[in-house]
C-alpha cells in the first residue's frame, strides 16, 4: 500500500505540468494510460513541490509489481492531475505496458477514435523518447515497432483529419523535443494524405518526421533550454544536429533513403541560407522541403518558455512573407499546405 496516498494531498504541492524532467531522469506518463486495479510493471512517481524544498521532488507512489488501486486513480482524477512520472531507466518496460494496453484499447468499441488516437500518441511518444535517449534502443526491431505505431495512428485518424489537430492541441502544452517531433509527425501524416501519397510513402515520411531532430540529443541541454539569444559558438553546435542525426540513423535498413534526407536537410532553405550544406530549392529533397514547412509551422504555433504560441493565421502569414522575401520555402508545397489548413 503506497504511503503517499494515505496522506492528505494538496493540489498546490503536486506539479503536474511537464518540464525538463528528462534532465532529472524522469518522463511524464498521462494518467489515462494506467489501468486502475491492474499491477504496474514499473515504478510510478508523483512530482511534488514541498514548501521547504527549492526544487520539486519525484516521490514514488506505486512500486513496480504493485496494483494501482482504483481509489488512487480516482483521487488523482478528482485533483485534476493529468500525468504521473516514470524513470527513464524503465522506459522499455513502460513501452511494453503501453503496447499491450493499446492492443486492448483499439478493439474497445466504447473508445472514440480521438481517445484511441491519444493512446497511440502516448505510446509513440514513449517510443520516441526511448529511441532518442537510449543508444541500445536504436535497432532495426525498434524501427519496425515505430512503423507499427505509425500505421496504427494513421488508421485511427485517417477517417477524420480534424482529429490530428485536436491531438496536437492536447499535446502542445509541452515544448519538449519529443512532443515537437510527434506533432510534426501528426501534421505530416495528415498533409501527405492530403497530397494523395500512397501508404508506403506516408509511413516512410511519418517515421522520418518522427526522428528528424534526433541529432539534437548531442546538443548540450543548457543550449536547448536557453531563453536568450544564442552565441555564435552555441549556434554552431545547434547547426550540427542534422549531420549528427544523419550519422546516427543512416545504417537502419527499415528507414527509407528519403527519410534520411529529411533528417539531413530539414533546415535547408530555398534561397541557400540554411544549413548544414546551404542547398537551394532544386537541390533539396522534396520530402525535406515538405518537412521544412511542417517543422516551422509547428514550432511557431506551439508554446515556448520565452513566448506564447502563435495563432495559425499569424504563423502562415509569417511563412508566406518569408517566401515572398527570400523564397525560404517551396512555393507549391507552401500554397498547398495553406489550402490544407483552410480545409479543416
């Protein structure tokens, strides 16, 4: 029996909003993924800020192998706590648990497509976290599992593309790297479907967009978290991430060549001002040109610690203005993307 649930819990002391937990060795897990009355194969934590402590602490609320009691679940729901936390050392166990639960959720007729989509997103998020943070997890089998998640996600949402925008809204409360990649992936699945691509191209593009920023794990966390302007030296380190990412994933046989170009070229600009190679439009792979648009749009419309999220219309106005001034984006894809969003 967990002692923490036997004590009075003060909502003001429980910090549910995810931040940079990865630095401290933890990752958020939405509460909806825990099945009350079932045993949990990993330790579960709450993020708690005590008055006498400067920093929040991660307090274990359920031991590995212990049943997560229904009254615990109801207590957290009543307090409107949206997520618990897990140790990064147990991400593999968490992913297996989510994968098993997902199979049950997908055949549950009481669940809406949006609810199923959220569960697939949660599992895909954990896959991305594992793939980025654990070198041992970057195997061909894990790439195949990622493709399975993308196939499932596409099947769940293909009937109503509006669900993708809802899913993004729900997940945009966090600016973490993995959430950004997942949101870009969601946009990519919807937009490439709108473009009329076949399923194999869509899933290949989806996987490429999901891992496009993997090279950033080689960038010092202090730089990624910095709220002010980056120095030239700091910016040079950031600009290495496309090459670093390409080298990290180029050997995977299940990753299409086009997806590798997405990882390498997603910061190239049509006018040659991008990086790492300063390519112009015709030399940039079409998949990378599409990703450049999606990546920019998601980054602008998601909240950041140093600024609020932009409205979609404002982001599109800026992107169109950038194209008119410097031909930053592919003109045809940008026009089609604007039409795609207008059709929602």
